[in-house]
C-alpha cells in the first residue's frame, strides 16, 4: 500500500491579552508577589492532508480521525516544527496531544503521543468537533 501524504498541523494565533497580573488574578496582592505584565495567547489548530482541511480545532477541542493502517506522520509548524510518526495498527486508538511552549518570536508547537490514561481525563474537559469544523 503506498504511503499517504503526511498530515500538517498549523498553529494559528488568533488573539492575545497583555495585562498586569493584578488585573487577571483574584486578590493578587495577597500572594506576596510583585505585579508584572503577562501575556496570554489564544490559538487554534488546522489539521490538513494535502489540499484537504480535515478540521480546525480551537483550544480545548479534539477530533477523532479514522485512517487506514500504516505510517501516519503528524507535524506542527510555527517558527519551528515538531512531528510524530505513528505505525497505525488495525483497531487501535492513538492519542496525539498538541501544545505550545515559549519561542523567540512566536510560541513553538509540541506534539506528543500520550496514553489513554493521560488523554481520557483531558478529553472530558474538551469539545468534540465534527469533520470540517471551523
């Protein structure tokens, strides 16, 4: 069976909030820490294969994707690229967690294969998205 084209995962920053901690955290002065400006970023993810957009996922969303057995590569790119390659077996479920860590100009994507024990509690707080969700 020929290898399918790899998935591409795009992390798109759609907003940010820059404010002093004292405006974001309840009773900040009671923590005994100095007030400082912090930035919160808001992201969504676009899962594509070739020219086809599979789904657009905002924070706290997830999407189940069915594929044929074989090698499946997922990658995410901003100023750097992270990727995971799965050897997909029939009737198996795999969980790939996407995240962000601080970068020089923009945050850097992270992808990691996680166990069902790690994924299940987090999925309970996420929204299931249909195919092609925007």
